[in-house]
């Protein structure tokens, strides 16, 4: 039961990253009247996604980072590395990179570089969540 719940949380994490990054945000930029308006909405959505990612990763670590689970289940062992890396990427983007993007907008800093770095880190988080889901859904 606990394993299936963890699998569902991993699917929620990866699915929400996929929907936001590859569907919702591109549609915002395609349909809102200005890139500035789309960027403001996207920033709020990415913040919400970060908190969802942190919650999902923490629940996954609580479920799978118990001594008996880790020592007996190779799927959980492999997934934990991806979960921790994805969690770190989410926290770094939200608390390390996002404030710099905001200040670059105001100060005229290197916004393009920071957005590129943020996109790469988001993609890395997406890969980590996907690999965690992949590892957890494998047969024993």
C-alpha cells in the first residue's frame, strides 16, 4: 500500500512538471497579450510548482528512505538519488535563481542567461522526477 502511494506521488510530481513546463507556460506566452504578463503569471505558477515538488519529494523520502525499505528494495535505492537531486534543483531554482531573475528584470542584468539556467535546472528536475518514477514503476 505504501509503495503504491509513493508511486502515485512520483507520478503527480513528474506529471505536474510536464504539464506546467511543456503545456501551460508555452500556452501563456502564446495567448496572453504581452510576454511581460505571461512572465508574471508563469512566475507564480513556477512558485506553486516548486512547493508541490518539495512536498512530493519530501513525501517520497519519508516513504522510501526507511532502513528496511532501502536495504530490501533496489528500486527505492535508485529512486532516492533522483528524488534528492530533484528536490535540490527545485529549492535552488526557487530560492537561489528566482530572486536573481527578479533583480535582473529591475536592474537590467543578464536576464537571458538566468532564464536559460532556470530552464536547464527545471529540465533537470523534470528528468529526476521522471527517472524516479521510472525506477519506482519497474518490476522487482
